[in-house]
């Protein structure tokens, strides 16, 4: 019997050892393996439009654990967009810089584009498979000139505790949204939905209308071409989103007078939401990124904290849309000094672990396929693929997006009618 017992124990120990070794090997396989001499000494500069970038600086520290003699720094030049081309041609040209899809094809930014390295080159070893394909924009030659670091989306911050308190479910369809708003109104909530409305930039009107406008164009190539050419005949694609917005406003579910008391679409939107009496706050993922830091700045939230999540706004019967768009993208200056080490840093950064870590620190939407890793953004991971709308992949141009924004604001504030917005598409001005 003892001999049998020893044999069983020995087998179990062998199994445990094999499992541990296998687990170690799997973990080791995922770990970053340096490809250059770790004693290399050089400087790498990243420039962008953020005033500060603590999340990236944390990545610098992690990279320095592997390459201790590489000096990394982040800078924000004055008048970033207008002077970027000049900076790239200077003697102090950066290694990595913020870029945007709309730069490609714009003559003003041709110098900027000319400096972009093809990040799809398999020799660079970037783990592009960890990124949502809808965020990767390839040019006509199949080159990937920029890679997303953060993403943005449109939706509403939901006070989960208020829904639980009032015995209501977070709406997932248009009819459910109307019913929930009516229920909150009946329970004494003056404005079940709120958001920033003082001017067209970042206003709640655009956040509501833009996803519906994208959906109307996504499956209609002819309408999309006409809309991109700012042809007035294409204006009909605006109607559904504008009508839904005006129904919410007309029914009193969005009180624009109260929304007008919010002075900006970032800090003030967050602090107003943290007062705890707003069931749904319309905003962008960029706004949501500031919630973590502002919890302690809100006296109301500190006294009565609550749980919250970010959801799509369901303006159709099938549910809400996930407008999946890059927020910050990096390009590598292919003429920079120490290009090999610059690419080594990008290989370190463009991984599931590091991108998620940065998104967690900044509380922005990760560009990876792991949307559910942050509970605040987890609802967007439930959006089915057919309701994910990547503007860059669809082919939405900046002038088109501007017309949608202006139309939504003018109609929402009562300056023009829906019919006027539709017929005047292409020539709308603030």
C-alpha cells in the first residue's frame, strides 16, 4: 500500500512539475526579448499634442529596465499640427510623433507623411494582431504609416446605482431608451440624459447624431461618395439621427437649459455626472478618461460614491453603435537617428500587455481586442461586429464629419429645422 501511495505521489509531483514548466515556458514566450545590445546608449524623443503623457513615461521606465542606457523623453511643441513638418525637417527631428489619418492626402502634411516609416514591415516585429483590425488604416500601397495607441468612441456614462435604485435596466434599444427616460422623468429626474451643449465642438448633439449618420452611409457607397463630395443631394443620411435627437429633446428627456450650465465637455461634464442625479451623461471616451482622477475632486462623489459604466446610446431598435476610431496614433520618423532602437521601442510598446497598461493608466479606450479588461468600457465589448463602425475604414472624410457636427448643433439648438439641415448639407456653417 505504501509503495502504491509513493507511486501516486511521484506521478502527481511529475504532473505538477510539467505543468509549472509548461506555464513558465508560455509566460517566457510572451515576454519581451531584446533584439539589440542592451548596453546601447542613445536618445529617443517622442513629440505630440498632449500637454503631459504620464502613461507613456511609465512605458519609458519599463523599457529602461531592459535598455538602461537609452534616454527617452516626451515633448509637446507649440502649435503642434502646423509646425510638425518643420520640426521633422529640423536638426532636432523626433524619433516618434503623433499622427492622424486625415494627414494622408492633405498637401499641407505631405512632408509629415513623407517621413513616416511603414510599420507593417514584418521585419519590425510589431504585434499588429493584438490591435482591432478596424483601427489599422493602410494606404493605397498597403503601407501602415501610423499605429493606434488609444482609441475613442461615443456613448453615455451610466450611473449604475441609480438604475438599480429605481428598478430599471440600462436600455439597449431605442424603445427601451424612451421608456427608461419616461420612467426617470416620472420619478422626478429633471433631465434623464445630459451632456455638454454650449457649442458644436464636443457637443452632445454630435455624439448622438454622428453614429447614426455613419450607419446610414456605411452600406451605401454611392451616398458615401456624394457625402464626401459635400453634395447637397446626399443630405438625407442626416435625417434619422437628427429626428431621434429631437425626439429626446422634444420629450424633455434632455433639458438643454440645464445642459447649458455645463461649461466644458471634459472636467465639468464629469463633475456634473458625479453629482449623482444624472442617470445618463452623453460624452466621448476622451471625457471618460478623466473620470478616475476626478472622483476625489468631487465632494458629492466622495460622500456618496457610485458605480458607473460607458455604454453606446441606443438610437435604433437594433441597439447602439460602436464608433471605433483612433484617438492617438504614433508614426516613426524613418530618417531619425537611432532608427533601430526606435523600432525596438515600438516593438516593445505595440503589444497587448503594454497597450492595455497605457490605456488603464490614462483610462482611455484600448486599441487592442481586450475591451473588457476595463469594466467601465466593458459594455462596448458586447456590441456585435455588424454594429462596429470604423470611420477611417468606411471612408469618412473630415469635411463630411464637420458638416454632421454643424448640422447636429444647429438643429439641436433650434437654429434650423431638420429639413433645412438636410437640404443645406455641404454648405452648413456655424
